[in-house]
């Protein structure tokens, strides 16, 4: 089924104050029955109806059309909805069922509400992940028929090439709990943590003296000067030894400065960018069922 680009998909329509199932909605319902579809994801909810977004009564009537399709077919229906603007803290409303923009009746009508949020810069700094923009968290905001689930599930977006030659971000489940535990119990520095901290300090590729970074490193990471000197020795001593980040960033140290002083090198090498594919990605272009 096409997502709606070029062929608008409308499931619910308002007529004389009442919301009715459209022809598109009826055809969708029939195809679910014909093909025994078990679950369907519709994105975004606001484009599937014409009810005023902030009108609780109207939105509730629109949602009832989707609930009717679910009841008639036995198919699970997931509606994707945008949240209100979060400002700088992308995780501020993670797990909050009230975070959706517009009428709250959408949340009230749902049996389960899940929230997706990008990792914030602050979280990335705490657990020493430089490319925090490549991580998202999934939280449960509401669940009518199960006990409260307070677990945070993290996913890493990795690049996967499609048959059409495009690259899309595919979320892969990752366990970040050890990193959060390290933060809670006191930082345990690793080569990767030192590398991440230095990448934040060096916005551009190049080579700089270690001495020019020392003071800022101490302040930004709350590390004593005596400890900083030891941390620097954890870095690889050549570009070949350096472990690249997802996007191919590498950091290493050499004693090539004046009087044998340390020089820190940073380089972006796209050829060393890591891309992981989990399972088989099968992308097809089926005939549209609605017009």
C-alpha cells in the first residue's frame, strides 16, 4: 500500500458533524480481510482524517472508525502520531502518554501508547556516546491490559542500502544499560569513552597538541589532571589501530610534537563507516489499494 504520497489516503471523513468511514476505509478493511492481515501501521494519523486536530469530540469520532475496522477484522491497528515540540531536550516527554499534540481523546481511546524519542545531547554526554542522534528510545506511556512497563528500550539507527539504491536508517536493538550503570557508579573510562570525549572537543578533522585539550577535557569530564594524563595513553597509537565510530570517525595519538609531546589526530574516513544489516530487508512496490 502506498503511504499516501501522490494518492491521499483518507479513512475517516466528517459530514454534518458526524464522522463516517470513507470508500478508502472500506477498501482497506476489505483487503485486511482478504489477505488476513494481522497488524497495520498508519502514518501519520492527522493525514487519515479531516476532523479538527484539537477537537476532542471530533477526534474521538474519527478514532472510532479505526476501532471499528479493528473489531471487524481482528487486525491490530497502530496509529502514528506526532508529539508537540520538545525544545532542546528531546527526551523530556519520553514515556508520557500526554505528549501527543492536539486532542487528548486520541490517547484516551488507545489501549497502548508508546513514545519514541531521540537520545538527548545530555544523555549522550553522560554515557559517552558522541553520535547520540543515531539513537532512539522506546517507552510505554499507557497499557490498559498489562502491568506498568517502566523499561526503556534503546535502538541504534544504522544505514542499510535498499534495492532502489537509497540508504535508510534501520533501528537495531542495543543494550545501553551497562553504560548507564557505569555512569551511576562512577565513570569507568575505556578507549571508546576517551575517543568520544575528544571527538566532542575536536569539531573538525585535524591534529592538535594534547596540551591544548587538557584543561577543557578536565572541565568537561570532571577529571583530575593526574587522571587525564593516564587516559590519553589509552588511545591507539596509529590510524590503523583506531576503532572507527559508526560514521567512520577515528582518533589516535602519536608522540610527534615538540620534544616528543603527544599529538591527537582526528579523521573522518567514510570507507570505514560501520553498517550493519539484521535479517533480510525486502522492499517492494505493490499496487495501491486506494486512490
